[in-house]
């Protein structure tokens, strides 16, 4: 069983947030669950399914990684026009490629959950302990500049770069907190390719000391975890949810939630206002826009129940 909810702060006419529904009801079937915080979900699904058919001999983890990398390559490639003529379609694709998306994908097969994470989305497994309490197990790695593992990786990949500049203001090249994501080609393309952005947007897309791109990776961390009779549910959510609650709090909230409340909605309400209705009402009444972003981030949540 799957319960999902989402909350956006931008104008819904200018942004799409996708949550693709679960498919199947048995461990022996594929259960595909995606949380994206930009409009790449449909494209990813097509590529992932294609990779599954083309690479049946590859492991699930390898197929997931290939699908992520293929999608990101297509996002960048499709933004470059085949001819010199710049059309509205070219501009639209370039806008998409210049935007960024973090992603978390979970595939359950034969009693094992395979989780691929890119950026700062998070997957948390809720399991019962022998004492009947709920234990939280994080199945993803946060790809952000403050993560020592990510910093060390980037330093290895860019040995001639100044660390203070590469991580200026605790952001990648002073621009992004995530160190892995779809899109955001201004941190991936060569200086030659970025001339297109300058021509279309009249903006040099300048990055200080842009020496050895790409800085932003599209390769996910993929982890496999065996499920058992104590595995109760999996929470997949964008970073907006985790800004307001810990991993332990999230699984305990699901364990003790009212039976008539949507699990994902319950998590969002508690993340924003600890289920204080007056405070929640005030937060949700703020219209979409920059002010709203300072109060709450976008939140997309899926809760997948096992053995139900």
C-alpha cells in the first residue's frame, strides 16, 4: 500500500512536481516508487524501463545507475540545438537543463529494496524492534557540500582546484548545496557549451574559477537492503520534510498516527507545525513566492507499506 502527498511553494502553473504511483502488491513483483522535486519523472521512467529491457543481465543497482546517467545525458544533449537556429523549443529545453532536480528511487524485488539517491532526498526504512518500538534506518547518502564523503570525492576529482573556492559559502562553486543532481548544466558543461546559455539568456552563466568541469555529478548512490518480517514501511521524501523532523521522529509518527489520516500528509503537517493547527494554517496561507520559500520548502512524500 502506498500513501503520497506533496506541498509546493511555487506557482503550480510554472512548476510541476511529479509523484509516480506504486505498481504491484507483492515482493516478487517490481514496485517502482519515485520522488522528484522537478519535472523529470516521466522521462526517467521511460529510460529506466528501457534499461531494464536492454540490460536484463545487469544487476538492479547497475540498471538504476545507468538510467540516472542516461537521463542526465539526454537532458543536456537535447538542450543543444542540432542547427544554428534557436527556436522556442530550444529555449524550453535549455531552461529545463539549466534547472536542477534531486531524486530518490526505490525498487523492491524478491524481498530486497534497492534505493538510488541523487542529491538531498532521503529514504528511511521503519522496522519494529523486539521491544515493539520503531527503528529508523536511513538508506540514502546526502549529497551536499557539508557531507565529508562528498567533499573528499570532489577534492579527489579536482586535485588542482582551490577548496575554499570550490566550496565557497558551503555551496558547490558558491552556487548549489547539492553535489549531485539532474540538470544544472552550468556546473557540468564545458566553457564552449556554455556559450549557448550566454547567447540565449544574455547571461554568461559565470562560475568563478571554472577550471575542470563537471563539478556536479549525476551518478547515484545505490544501496540494497534485505527486508524481513519486521520491515514495516519506507518513507521517501524531499529535503523539505527533513528540515522539520528527524529520521527517528518520522518513523514514530507513522507508528502512532491516527488510523484515518493519510501517512504522508501526517508527516508534512508535523514537519511544518508539529500538528499545531493554528500554526499550520498560518504557514499554508502564505502565497507562493520568495517569502514563502523562507518559511517552508517544497515537500513531496511517499510512504510505502510492506506486508499489507
